[in-house]
C-alpha cells in the first residue's frame, strides 16, 4: 500500500489523524504510568503495597507497560487511514 501524499489528505482527515495521535500518546502514557505504579507500588505508598504487591499485579503491570508503549508507537506512526 503506498503512503498517502500530503496533497491527497483532506483537512478533515488531517484533524482526525491529529486527534487519534494525541489520544494514542495520552493513553500510552497513562497505561505506562499505571504499569510502573503496579510494578513499584512499594515505593509510592506503603499501605497500598499490601493490597497490590502480588505476582499477578506484577504481570499485569508489565502487560500495561507493553500496551502503553504500543499505544505510543501507534501514535508516532499515525497509520490510521487505509485504502478499502
């Protein structure tokens, strides 16, 4: 699939791409922050460490970080419009 030229993208599509990119960056940083929080909960709040310091939460934290990095990458690539 050839990439879109700058002249072929309408103003509406440019706005859509910008909105999706900003949303992907924001959600990526939120997911990454949540994953880091779950991995390092002992350092943030000692009372929460007793509730969230188990191996399942560590794996979920790693999964959140991976998904957050994927969302940031998707926002960077901006590959939202495809020919159908």
